[in-house]
């Protein structure tokens, strides 16, 4: 991959992470006091841009891109008495 493209991708990933953490803190979450759980398609990007210098309590990245769908299916199954697979 072209080095300039690689640099842009890394820079944008870092900006995405900074904006995400900033929005969470602006919403009132104290990420230095409570663990952070990242999940879904953006979790690998965030995980790759986290370091101890961020000063967060603890970060858990669930990088399986199906985790949202699987959990929604599980919750729906609990509400509906189980899903039939067909």
C-alpha cells in the first residue's frame, strides 16, 4: 500500500478514536473512572489507537463484527420466548 495512503488511514483512525472518546466524555461518562467496552465494526480501529497515555480506566474491545447482531438476536429471543431457526 502506498505510504501516503497508509498515513492518511492511520491519522483518520486516530481522529475517529479521539472524537469518539471526546463525545462520550462530553455526554457525562467518566472514562477514567469506569471501564470502557468497545464493540462492533469500529472496535478494532479504537483498540489500535488506545494507549496507556489516554489514561482510561480499562478498555475492553470486542472486535467480532457480529457481536451486535448476535446480542440483538439473543435479546429478541428472550422477549419472544425463543427464535425458531429455519
